[in-house]
C-alpha cells in the first residue's frame, strides 16, 4: 500500500486489553475521549453512528461513521469521509477511508494500532489536506485515549 494512502499510529497504553477495548467499543466512552457526543448510542456492525462533534472549533459538524467490524478485544473498524468539514458540502458521493483500531497485548499494557487507509481514493483537490489534517488528528487522539485511560 502506498504511504500516501494510509496513516498509521501506535501507542502503548498502560491499561488492560479489556479496558482499552471498552474505551473503543462503548460508543459513549469512545465519544468522551474522541470528542463527539454519543450519549445513548451503540456501535453496531453495518449501522451508522452519528453525533455532534464537541472538539472546539468543530462543534458545527456531525461525526458520521459506518461501523464495519467489531471483533471483541481485537479489532474495531469504521469508514467515514475524512476531514469533511466544509459547511453545505455533501461528501456522500466521495469514497470513504477505513479506520481500524487493533489491540495487542505487550509487556506493560496494550498496544493500540490505528490505521486509516483509502486516501488515494479521495478527490485530488482535497486529498492532501484531508491526509495532513487527519494525520495531526490521530496524533492528538492517541494522546486523548491515553489521558482517558489514565496512569
């Protein structure tokens, strides 16, 4: 796979696999560290999950994903339209990217690997910006989940 097509981040979390899994797979918990209001929602394979973004500066946006996979304590995946932030623009006709969260036991905790792939399918006029912004965003989200899980 082309390096311009995927973003990959890894972090060793000092938490059990089951705690990390709960932070990923429970929609309300996910929303609290990810920055989206998902109160009362559940992640269900084959269904969309939507919620108001709570991250400062992006509160006007709705987070909208299609849950692709939920393999307990191993893999959570969803597809979405990356950096779909322009008011009034319908991104539905564009291809989406796939976000995969994979868990692995390691000494001292749980390795969380996040891979977002499919950027080569994004229209050329917004591909680079979407890649750059999501790349920065994943750096921040790795810090967010680490803070959420605590020491």
